[in-house]
C-alpha cells in the first residue's frame, strides 16, 4: 500500500461527523478560546482552500465594518441584512460546490460542515461578527496544531 501517512499520522486524523461548536449563545471567552481550540482539533484543510473561504468571509467582515462604522445599532443591522447577509449566506453554496465529487481539490467534508453549519447559525450582525472571530480563532489553532496542509 502506497500511503503517504504513517499509521500514527492516520490514527490522529479526525473521522466521523464533525461536532460544530459555534454557538452564538456562548460567551466570547469560550467561543474564541476553548471551543475554538476544540474545534480546530476536529478539522484539517489545505492552505489554498482555507485562504479561499476564510478570505471571503473576512472580506465580508471588512466590508461590513467599513459600511457600518459609527452607525447606530439599528442601522448596523440594516446594513448587515441588506448588503452583507445575502453574500455571507451564499458562501454555503460555494462550500457545497467545493465538496462535490470529482472536484479538482475537494474541500474536506468536516471543514465544509463546520462552515455550512456555522453560517446557518448566524442570525444577525452581532452573531456574524462573533462567527468571524470564532473562525479566526479556529484557524489560528489549526495552524498551531499543524492542521493546515501546504
């Protein structure tokens, strides 16, 4: 058998369904620390796939901040609902496309499920911001744990 991974490496690879830990009701300290680290342990992805999806949601986050800076809460929610949310929710379809059979570099199913489920759980601009920060923390832990392949 010509397998690039030793038995030890294979045994550490996550298997089975991913437990998506993003919960908008959790406190920030838990979302951005313990839950993010636990989530990172369940995921693997290559760096180009990570850049593609993380870059897209970070771009939406930057756009939201530019448009909503200094605005009242009601106006921030309106900006999110009309200008950011449709594009943010569309990321789910892009993730689904990237996980299709026969795709050039198929997105790992566990990473895809993490993104799709997390996006579904976001219901307003505050949860959007918290999700982006959670993903950023997860990505940091993934790099630290060697879960991002080159």
